C-alpha cells in the first residue's frame, strides 16, 4: 500500500518496514514537512521495483505512519497517468 506525494523529494516508508527488512542506517538529512518545520531524520537505503521494473537502491526516511509515501525520487523514474475523476492510477 502506498500514497503518491508529488510534493516530497524523498520517499518515506513505515518504521516497522525498516525493522522487518533489517535496514541499516545510511545517513541523516534535514527533512522539511509541509508546515516548513525541519527535522533531522535518519535515512536508509532500500531496493525498490515496480513489477518487473527495478528502480535500484533508493535513500528513504522512516515514518511512524502505516503508509509508504512515494516521493519524486521514485515517481520521476516512472511514467504515470493519474485520472482523478475516475480515481485511477496507471503506472507504465
């Protein structure tokens, strides 16, 4: 399950997924939310793919949310068609 976040430069995954996958800390980044408040967040490297399309290792941050937020770091690698009125998303 994921949500698109076209305003985010970096993808965020649930912290429970970081634990389940045994991801090791990679770096720290200053992450600024929609309210313009910045926080220093630990980053991790995770391998992503959509179907048979490998996207490679992506630097992500962990969130307490239960949802993955796909940021522009991933979205910019995909061809998307978002049809809001019909509530559909096609990923090519």
